C-alpha cells in the first residue's frame, strides 16, 4: 500500500497535479487506497458530489483456515468488513489490482454497485532494470530469492515451502536461499538449525536495496498462496528476474507464458493443503537451465504490461474522466 502511494503520488506530481491527504480540502477526486476508519470525511465528500474511487487488494482469508492468533483474526475480519462497507456504500468507482481480485470480491460480496475497472500495478522501469539485457549473475550456486513484506504468523506456509523447494533443487544443482521479509524468530532459528541448504535471512530491507538483490539472483519464488497482485513479482520481472510459483491467485496474469514457470498447486490452496513441491522444483529447473531466455522474457513482460506511467494514466482516467 505504501509502495503504491509513493509511486502514484510521484506520477501525479510529474504531471503537475497537486496531492492532498485531507478529504475535506478542495480537490477533484478522492482515491481510497484500500480502506480507512475515517468514514465521516468520505461521507461529507460524497455529499459534496466529489468522485470517490476505491483501490482494492485481496480479501483476508487465512484466519478462516488456520488459527493465526486472536489479534490477527479480529484485525482481518474487521478489515474485510470495513473494505466491503466502503465498496458498497461510499464509492463511485472501484479499481481492482488484478482480474483475480475482482472475481474474488464478486464471489464473496457480489458485484459492486459502482462501475469497476482492473488496473495492474506498475513499476519504474528505470529504477528496476537489469544491469544488461544479457547479464546472468555468477553461479554456482544459484540464488533462489523470496521477497515478502511478512512471512510470519499465518503467512509462514510460504516460508516453509521456499525452504523445501530449495532443498529439493539442491539434489540437482548448487542452490542457496535468500529471504527478505519479516520472519518469526522461532521459525527462523528452527530453519537455520534444520535446513539442508544455506539460508540467508535478510529481514526487512529498504526499497533501494531491492533492485540490486533481484539483479544478483536467478529465481524469484512467489511464496504467497493465492497472491492478489504481488509487487515483488512485478519488480522482479522488471529486473529481468524470472519467477517461479504455483498457478494460484494473479500470478498467471503477471508472469504470462514466458517470464517464468508456474506449476499446479496439486491440492486445495484455499484450505492450505500441502502443495506439490516436486512439480514446482521441476519447473524451476527449466528456468535455471535457460536463464538467458527467461531473463529476457521477464524484462520484456514488464516493458509491455507493467510500466508505472501506464498505470498512473489508467488511474487518472478513472479518477477524472466524466464517462463511466
């Protein structure tokens, strides 16, 4: 959410548009990024006839399948209710970050009353770029990279899958695993003690560190199950880093046919059943064996579909265009 806001506001200012965070100030439109507890200012803006657009991510769901603590569960359910109320009662337009997210909201809460659009997230193709189009990082070992905001609590299933995937790959190729994101300390200690392959826990890293980390890796594993529209995947593609993962969520929309390999989950992801990691490892080997081909395809995918300027222009059409 913070990453999108910074990119979007920067794009607006480059176009000479002013930005305010106060919905009571004079403006042409309001973009609600996800939700807000401050509903009264939105209601006043609606009464003034101001266009209100809501940008929606996915729905909190893990807490309904796996116990993740009382605090997490309450926050998740409260968040869903708040987002749905704003979507159904206050906004004039809804923007989803992927087709997957749009269909998910429709299945759970029915179609929105307001007109709906899908706008895929974008990335700065200059800041996130390969060193050179035909450059492959030194190896062995190959580096399998995971970049997530959090892999703690109810989200740690992706972490264990990443470690197991790397262990399977280690039977065929030299491999190391690098994990960027928040990890539960007890889980980290257990994996460091028991993992059969080298694992580097990088913790939360700054955004300026991400491009170089991606440029120096060989594969990005998208660890989230049913990912709505992961920024890490978009940023990896822009850096020429191929993506591997399960064919769930929005991954196929982002990766396309050539920028990586997606394999069937092999079970019910919505119940967090154990996935088919053996099949995913075979898919990952294909990418490792054709690094140059997949790296070029990854960058090409980003250039065609994931340019942040294209994203900003699409948002402006929804925010400021008088036509539905």
